[in-house]
C-alpha cells in the first residue's frame, strides 16, 4: 500500500511540479499573508480615521445620531 501511495505521490509531483503537502502549505502561507494584510489595513484605516476626526472642519459636528433637516 505504501508503495502505491509513493508511486501516486511521485506521479502527481511530476505532473503538477509540486506535491499535495506543498500545495497545502502554500495555501496556508497565502491565508497567513491575507490575515496579516487585513490587520495592517485595519491599523492604517484607524490612523486615517483619527487624523480625519482631528481636522478643524470635523470639530463642529454634532455628537451622536444626526437629525435630518426636514425633521428639525
């Protein structure tokens, strides 16, 4: 049975150029990179939001939910 598994693995490696285990690890690496990128973008967005909120134009905004002009 191990001989057949080894043969199948070698045939896949020759056809695909990469083994199933290497493909699995490659996908895990990609997922890890995506998670890291999402975390970096989240941090950068938080910085941009803080900078925008500190602008003088934003200081006179009402706190809480805004009331539409038609209802005011």
